[in-house]
C-alpha cells in the first residue's frame, strides 16, 4: 500500500523484438481518479490495469501510461 499520494515510477521490459514501458504518476486528490493511456491494440488491458491500481491506491489522481514498441515489424 502506498503511503504518499504523490509519486512517479517507470519500468521497462525488453524481450525479443518488443519493448514495453510503463509509467505511473500520482498526485494528491480527494477521491480515486484513474486514467490509463495505452496503444489501441492493448485497450483490453485497461480494466486489469485499473484493478491493479485500485488494490494499491485508496485515493489520488493516478495516470498510467503504457507504450509498446515492436522492433520486429516492417513497414
């Protein structure tokens, strides 16, 4: 459980031809307000991400950014 509502974190994972970066930013807010931004092809992950944030955070404004780069794609 987080002790402060203000924070920033970033994580990277590189596997094969794919690189995934996740960033999370939070600021003080009276209620829990979650915003998720990710590539359209990964929108199905949004509810899972929101659920994970809800388990860790009780209140605050939380922004989650997910970027995926597929280095193996051509064109």
